[in-house]
C-alpha cells in the first residue's frame, strides 16, 4: 500500500521552484569537481596498495614467462642479467638436485639466495603440485605469520624473509626434450608505499582546495558565457506574444546563436501571420458585405418600386447569393483541409476529360467578356486520385488565371506526359509575380497589391485550397513567373495505364472560346 502524503487542511502544497541556470551550472560543476576529487581520494586510500602489488605480480609473472623459454639456452646468463637490471629483481636457476646453474642478484638479503635445500625442495614441490608454476607472498602484513594459510608450514627457517619488507617469490618448472628439469626462481620486493601515500595525501589536499576555487571561477565564467545569453533570450522571447523580439549576439555557442536566429525568424513569421490575419478578416468582411449589400439593396428596390421587380434584378440577387454560398463553402473546405479532417478517395479516372469538362463550365459565364481558354493535349491520361478534389484544383487554378490574365484575356492549359507522371500547366498572360513573392501566393487572400478588390471569378481562397488538396495527394506543385510575362501554375500526378485503350486525340489542340 502506498504511503499517503498528509497535508494541513486549507494549506496548498508548494511546488518546488526550479533553479536558475546560473545556480544549476555552478552546483553541477562543483558536484563534478567533488566527485572527481573523491574518486582520487578513494583511489589513493583504498586501491593504491592493491594496484601496486598487482603491478608487481604481473611484472614478475611476465619476466618469468619470457625467461623460462630460454632456461636451456647458452645465453641464459646474459638474459638473467638483463631482466634483473631492468625489473629490479633477483633471479636464480637450479636443476632438480638444487645445484645453481645461473644467478643474478640486485636485492640485498634476497630470499631466494638464502634458501637452503629444504626451502628449494619445498618450493619445487609446491610448483609441481600447482602444475609447473607457483607464486608466494613472503612477509605480507595481511596474512597470518606472513604466509598464506595453505602454506602455514612455511617458516623463516624454510623461506627466509627480507627484514622489514614484503616480497614475492615466483617458481617455474621447465623440462627439456630429454626430461631434464630446471627451476627458475624470481624474487621481487614490494616496497612499502606508506610514505608515498602520505605525500600524495598532502598533494590531494592542496589540489582539492585549488580545484574547488577553479571550479567556482569556471562555473561563473560558464554561466556568464552560456547562461547569461540564454537568460537574455528568455527575457526577450516573452515579447513574442506581442510580435516583439530584439535579437542578441555575443554568445560563443553555436546552438545559442541558432536559437537566437530561430526566435528572430519566429518573430518575423508571427508579425507576418498577424498581418495576414488582419488582412484575412478585412477581406472576408469585404467579400461578405458586398453580396449582402447588393442583395439587401435590390430587395428593397423591388419592394418599394413596383416597376423594378424584373427578372434581371432577381437574377442579380440569385447570383450574389450563390457567390456568398461559394465563399462560405470555400472557407469551410479550406478549414477542413488545413485541419486534416478531410480524407481523399482515390479512384482511376481520365484527367484529360476532367479538364475538358471543367473548361466547359465557363462557356456561358464568359461568353460576353471575350476570354479565350485553350487546352494543349495530344492524348488522354489516366490517374488515380480523388476526382472531386482534383476537379477543385483545376477549377481554382483556371479561376486564378482568369482573374490575373492580361489584356489579351488568354488562358492556356498544357498537358505534358512523361514515363511516370503527367504535368498540368495553367498559364496566364498577366503581369507576373516577383521572385521574392512566389512562395507567398499560396497563402489565403495573399495579394500583390495592397488594395483588395472583389474577384470577378472565385473567392480569393482558391490557391490555398489547391495547395492543401495537392499536399493531401503528396503531389508536386509550384509556380513559375516572370514580371511582365505572366505566370505558370503547375502540378504533377502519377499516371496509370488506362482501363481500355484510348489512343491519341483526333486533334492535338483542344480550343474552347468563351
């Protein structure tokens, strides 16, 4: 059962206040310094002696291994002298009858050079019992009487001890091909490290004091070079809600500089989004007010003036109501698309026929304005996509081209088929778009000029809908434009084989004049 936390009634438990980055850096660095110094103290007081002894044992074992392979060679004396001089050891080689064959002595009072026949035989027997090698610690303070319990029969009379020192004796048995045995004995002194430990301890005390002072100073330096810029950026970022952010510089850290640049860009984007939001509200209000004003005005005229109840006035009211409905539907569609709640229903269909059907809608609507719409296509192309949404894409691109086309009133559609995809271009002959504005034309109600005028065709939300639908299809899209030469809006879709052979179109150029 979990323990319950009891609180005083009416008193709210206080949440732990997070530390500042300055105090966190300082405490972390000081803690790291203390851990490092504590590790050094532990190493010096606990592990220094065992590590030193292990090093000596490894050293004598390595020397025994290198010499034992040359016990029957002619250069045995020189090898013993060389090993003894390098490693500060005593060495002796005897035969199985305890006769000395070679010897090298660098330690005064060496244990192996004071061995009698009983001692040599005892070490020989221990090595034979251990499989040919034997290691003995003589005069060890942590073992009773200086010997391991297994060899409690040893005594200074059998194995002499170097006065006041601890030593290690290594015994190795080697036999040649004739069955002759030789015994290699090595003796190494384990020097006491008490004085060394005491010296290191004094040094550690001084190092501890110095490192703590350096740690405090270094943590202050880090907090100024790292924490201070972050604190300034955090303080300035609170103004982002108001679209205000003053950039800071001077940090040596790349990540802090990148954070500063990112927040600068966020500030610019927020200002732009806020401006777009204001423009959107103003433009939508304008587009809603205009048809409502016309509907209300014509309805009042028809009510007050009997002679104005004509089919033309009624048609104006119907057209404005349809435009209002279209605007509301586009806003709902765009909101659903951008919210990600719309799913596409893929199906195979002929994209070329879909474009032809879309162009035919403009036959009556544009018959009095002189627009010329042309489609260039030399074959019928099938794709697998959402037919309704792709029809919406084509319709909105044509509406955009009609709205921005030039004095020639020409809008040209071109279908280009490659091995795996089809590209649809909708080209107008308008004034074109500056290169630095191309990425903004897909935003809602974005306009090159600052004067909002009511679209003759569409609602002003078409390109935003186009972008959302094409991104749902994971399709490529874009715009190419040059000032004074018009714009080319295009998109690509993967092609699929037609369900039945269709062949090429009888006429490579489909013209629709409206």
